[in-house]
C-alpha cells in the first residue's frame, strides 16, 4: 500500500493546482475562487495555453485577495474603529459579520464571472463541473504550491515575532492612531480605538495604559483606574511602575487619599524587590497631602535602609527630601543638618529640587 503524502493531498485541494486532465483527454480549469468548481474543455490544452492560464489565474486570485483585504481594512479601521459605539451589543456585531461575509461573497462572485468571460473569449465554450481530485500532478504547479507554503510559513513566523516583541508591523497601528488622537485631545475617539484594540489583543498592556489616560481626560475616573490596574498587572518592563503611579495620581486628583495609601500598602505588603521604591513614593505622597509626621517616619527608615539598598535608594536624595519635611514641621536645625549631609555627599545640582507631586504620564506623548 502506497504511503500517504500530505503535501500532494494538500496540493490537489489547493488553488495552485489550477488545472487537471481527465481520462478522456479533457482539460478542466479550476475556478479562481472556489477550489471545488471547474470549467471543462473537450480538448487538451497546449503547453503555451497552460502557461498563459497559469499567469492569468495567479493574477485573478491575487486581485481578489487584494480587493477583499482592502475591504476588510477599510471596514475595520475606517468603520469599526471610528464608530465603535454603534457596534456595542451582540446584534450589531452579528449584522456587521453578515455584511462582511456578504460583500466578500460578492467580490468573489464578480471575480469568477470576469474569469469565466476571459476563458470563453480566449479558449472557447466550456462546461461547468466539479473539479476532479485526481492523481494528476503537474510539476510546475507543484513547485509553485511548495513555494507558497514557504511564504505562508515565513509570514506566520514574522507575525508571531512581531506580536511577542510587541512591534506593530502594519501601517496605521492602533498604538499610533490612539496616540495621535490623544495629541489632538480627541479622547473619546481614542477610547473607541483602544477598546477595539483591547478586544483583539486583551493581553497587551499598552491598550489599557493609553485608554486609561484617555478615560481620565474624558472624566471617566473609575474606568481609568481599572485600566491602569490591568496595565500594571500585565506589564513586565520599565513602564510597569508608571501605570501604578498614574493610578495614584488619579486618587490624588480626586483627593481620595486614604484609598491611595491603601494601594501603596497593598504593594508594600507583597514584599516585592522594589518594596523600598514603593515606600519612597508613599513618603513623597504623604508629604504632598500634608501628613508630614508619617512621611518623616518613612524617610527615617529609608535612610537607614539605604546603607544596604543601593539599587532603589539614593541616600543623598533621601537626606535632601527629609530636609524639606523638617522645614514643613518647623525644625530648621535638623533641616540644615540634612542639607549639610547632602553637600558632603556631593548631591548633584539636578537632584536639588522639591519633592515631586503626583502626575499622570503617557508613554510616547
């Protein structure tokens, strides 16, 4: 029993296998858009005719694919992304899906009719039939088929590499589109774009980060906090802390100070490697809301910890900030002592500024 050849089986059912020869020496040309339909001619085609049809069928298939691709691009980026509010709910989505299928069918039907007219004009009348799945394998078509498989494999690899490296390889990516909308203060439009983006790529933190920023300026504070929470839990690079800081800023903006401190304590209690970094941020936050005694207590502990932690803590800067806390408490003597310590540590001039207030930051803007 002969072995089963997967490649040859796929070839016989693929669009590349564009013609076949019957036992009665008839030539059957495969439809350019339906691999099960064919056009039977009561004669054998010459080598020249076969080569001509090989080129023509490729052009028709590529043209159909290009028109469908452009239709999808315009529908998704021009219609769905820009008018997302009209597609909320299952019924609008079903209607949109049906319309997409219907238009795709019309494009394929029109392309098939044009191809049929070309066949009649150049090769005579034919009989519509089922394209036969025979053992006939034409060498050049088989080579073309294997080449197409290699192209598809390379495309899949490129797409996967692009996705996992978080690089958008297509023109007009939702990342660039949403940033441009935010730059132009079109926050509601940015929310629509990032909402679709989040449905397509729900594990990408950037869509939540950008949508959180847009939601804040659209005054949807609850939604912004939820988005920054998602981005923070998904992010695994240097922007992870930025999402947390943005969430704290919203609490600060809303004067929801107790909830902000609760957020800090939640992260500090996890005993993460960057625990001291969270403690430092909390000390600055307490200073900015006027709770100086609590802030001072944390600064005292951080200065002591800075003797061991040289990654997240900078002793000279901690002394400089504690001096500002002492000033607010009216203890000018201790403030001067801390400032003198800073000078002895040669604190750089760029770091000699006030304790920063919470702020909201967006990567790329």
